[in-house]
């Protein structure tokens, strides 16, 4: 029953959304190609430049969280379930990246991006919505290009969020420990400084 729903939803997305102009966009979301490393470098630089010490801690936690998700998904969960990819079992699949012999469940892309989203939103709260929307669109692209069933993406999403919120918790604890009991100071105009909590929020004042 679940397999039937999985195949039906796969076909609705994979064939129902098909548009010639959409193919390169979905392929780019799945694999940015030569732009991948410059984009990663830009993200790392934004952490360090825009958030300083907090950003360095966040970048470390983000890297470790994604690495954990990638290894867990690819080398532990996939060999455990051994689910074949859609293109190897269905004749009507347009495999935009070719037929792949690696296993399908869970989607490592979904795992990695949803593991990243909670950590990124902890460091940059203003991009929270974008982080989750982008992870969702990447997951959708994995179905569109023919590499994964919807349940593969959902499995990767669940695994990624689990690891991501562990990483988010680790980030706040490290900030609190390394920057002093959860408080840091952000210089304001003149010599005044504003106390901030480990979550980047303004700490309550002691006055009325």
C-alpha cells in the first residue's frame, strides 16, 4: 500500500511537473557543478565575517552535522534498507543524471540540507524560512530528476532534522560555554555595550 502511494506521488511530481525550462533548474539544485565549491566558500566566509566567533562555532557545528548526516545516510542506513532507485525498477523514469546503481533510501541530499537548516537558522535567524524552503526544494528536485521516491526524501528529511536539531543544541551550548555563561557583548554606539544571550537575543536588563 505504501509502495503504491510512493510510486503514485513520484509519478505526479516526476512527470506532472515536467517542463523543459525546469529541467536545468532542478538539475542545478541537485548538483550545482563547478559552482559548488565557490558557493560553499561564500557560505563559510559569511559565517566568519558576519558572525565572528559565533560564526566560527556555527561553521564547525554545521560541518560536523552535515558530515554526520552524509555518512549515516550513505554508509549505514542505505546499506541497511537496500532500496533500488526508481530508474532501476520503473521503465517510464527520465533519469536526468542517468541510471544509478547506488541505493535510494534515504535521500542523502535531503538528509544533508535538512540537517543544515536548524544550524543555519540558529546562526542566522533572519534566514530561517529560506533555509527550510531551500531544503524542501532540493528534496523536491531529487524526485523531479528521477533519483528518489518521495518516501526517500521524507526519510532523509526526518533523519536530517533529527541531526540538525542536535547540532543546533550543540551550537547554543558551545556558544554559552566558550563565550561565557551564554552571554556576550555586542558594541553599540560610543562605549556602551549590549548584553546578548547565547541565542543572539538581547538579554533582559536588571532595571525596571
